[in-house]
C-alpha cells in the first residue's frame, strides 16, 4: 500500500502538470488568450505543445520596439523545474483582437522553438540560439515557422 507521502507527492506532481503554462496577470490579455484558444485550432495546438514542455510563458503588457505589436522578450529564467519566458504585447496599439491573437500565436511559436532546446537556460544561451535560428536585423530574430503560424492563427481567429 502506498505511503501518505508518496500519495501527496503524486498529487502535487499532477497539480503542477495541470497548471496552465501560458499565463497572463492582465485580465484583458487573458481573455484574448482564452478566445484564441477557442477560435483557433493552431493556437490551441501551441498551448498543448507548451504544456508538454518545462516552460511557463507569461504574456504581459509592454513595448517591444521595432513598431511590432508583440515580441518574445529576450529573457529566460529558471525557477524550480521550469524555464520562464515572457511575451510582451503593446495593448496601446489598437487593432482587432484577432490581430493580437495572431501576434501572440506567432510569439508562442518562438517560445516553443526556444523551449525545444533544453540548454537554453539564460539570456546568453537564448541569444545564441535565436541568432542561429534567423537574424532579421539588429537584435531582431525571425523564423518562417513563426511567421506561418501567425498567419494561420489570424486566419482562424478572424473568420468567426
């Protein structure tokens, strides 16, 4: 018969796995994420993929530079068993919510790219990884996969 401590450990492990890995402390951004998950099969797949990693992605208000609506911030920290990434979105730039959904989807694809490399655990290793993936200007990185995902999420989100 299992011991009480083993049962508690199993329960705790199950609860940790069930915690959402894409989060926002901003209620308006959380609504956009929930809506995108509901409207877009591609966005929902991104959420499932992140859930299967050791990553936690916070989506928060903030400026990105380069005139973009959102960005994967050049930041990764390790907190316990998790690698924590941050996506920033500029909510002051008004536009359709489906455009914001597409933009967040694009950045979540970048987060998945980073989380696919277990050695990326700090800013220098993240910078080096992103530089190998595709540089698009001074301190700006881009991949065709993220570009395609953003377009697909936008198409799926805006059609309803």
